[in-house]
């Protein structure tokens, strides 16, 4: 991924986090106006924020203040990240319970942290993606050339005077798919991802779901394009891991009146943040002698156990058996998410 794309995605991530937590960290008076009434709703001001709509009383109007806010958001993440991460790693149950119970001012919200972690994950994947192309057989340029040839052939056939209606519809669909492939390949070429087609002749897969079979067929035809689509849809649909996972966690407390879906959603989101950071660490560790696979194998169940105990206040035995089931549920949720991505990428 090029530096421009990375900076663009960083800015997008910071902006998204600011929308979720818009006022945290707004403490500097430099470069701000001093108003007697709220500039947003006109309410008379009492204190540093409008008591009617919540907007800050002093709104910056200088370029220096604008870039100060940008740098503060990028490098400090509202100042809460350094209080949130240690708890997320060492005492995940305490962090989850604190947020559920309303003690939130000191911590990054689960969804803001999730977006930030996903940005880091896919930035790391794109940075390290050059290793995928060791068995290249057809370059992206060759694939583009072939797709463009197919486009010319289809457009020529589309102009035939004796074309029947059914064949015209088939050609129109093929034209749409070919143009989509060309657009995706051009984005792949300019994105900086060093992925090309890989020899997949001996790879076979069978599924009862036709769309998954179609996705694997397209992967065999053009793995570079398929990889680009998988990465794109994985990033765009990463949020789907949360609603996919929550029902599985609910199954561990099906008759509980104390813990509702909100509690489970906060638990799942913080847990996914930790697993994402762990995956990043393992990917970086794979470049060194760091025991990456050992961490991936041992850390998740330990983290689940600690988070279950701290969040739900269950006994050691209750946390232990729930950890086993939760590990299986997590694997199932991941497979469902992978199936969703394959169906989207193969569409």
C-alpha cells in the first residue's frame, strides 16, 4: 500500500473515531474563539460546553489549531489509549465491566478501539503482503491485458445484429463483470500490494454453497484479483464479526436476567480488539524468532478466561467451561465470517 493510501486510511480512521467520541480531549484554548452563546444551537453558555447540545464553547478557527487537533487525534488517540490497552491485555474483565457499568471517561469506547485495531491490522497485512507472490505465474499486467481483450470481444459480440434476447442478457452480465474486474485490477496495481497470480492448478475445493464454489473458482483463475477483493471486503465488513459473535456468547448465559445483549456486545467488541492486536503481533513475530504460533495458541483462551471472570463474576470452574465453549464458538464465528467474505468476493 502506498504512503498516500496509508495516510488517507489513517485520516479516515481518526475521523471515524472522532465522530464516535467527538469531545474527548478538547482541552486546549489555543486558537479558539470565545463566545457567549453556543455557535451550534444559540443557547447561552455556562461552562466549557453547551448544556443543550454538548458542543464545545470555544471553536477553533486557526490553521494551527486545526493541525494541532489532527496530530493530537493521530498520535494520542484522545489520551485514553494508554489507559485502555494495559487493561485490555492484563485485566480485560475489569475494562469490560467498567465500561458496561458506565465508568467510561478514562477509556476508549469498544467500537472506536475496534475500528482503530482493524486499521492497524489491514495496514500490517498490506505492508507485509509482498511475501505472497513467491509462486507467481501471471502478472497483474497480463491479467489486465486479458480482461481488456475479453471486454473488446464481448463488446463486438454485443453489436451483432442477429443476437437473441437471452444471449444479449448473458453478454451484458459478462460485460459488467469484466469491467468490475478491470477496475479492481487497476486499483490492485496502484495500491502497492505486491500480489500476482499464483499457480493454483492442484488446489481443489468442494462446498454445498454454490457462491463459495464460484469464489474459489475465481480465485484459481486470478488469485491476485481474488486476494484484493478478499482484503477489501474483509476491511469493509469487519464490523460483521460483532453481530455474528454476540449470539454465541448469549448461549453461555441463556437464562440470565442480569446480563443482556448489550453486555455481550461490549464483551465481544473488546475481545475482538485484543485478538486483532494479537494477530498483528504474531504477524510481526513471524518475521523474527518470536514464537508467534505459540502466542496465537495460548493467549486467546487465557484472555477469554480472564475476561469472563472479570465481566460476569463467574467462578473459576464456570469461567473454565465457558472458555472451552467460547473458543469453539469463536472458531465457528470466524468460519461464518470467512464464508461471508468469500460470497461477497465471488459475487
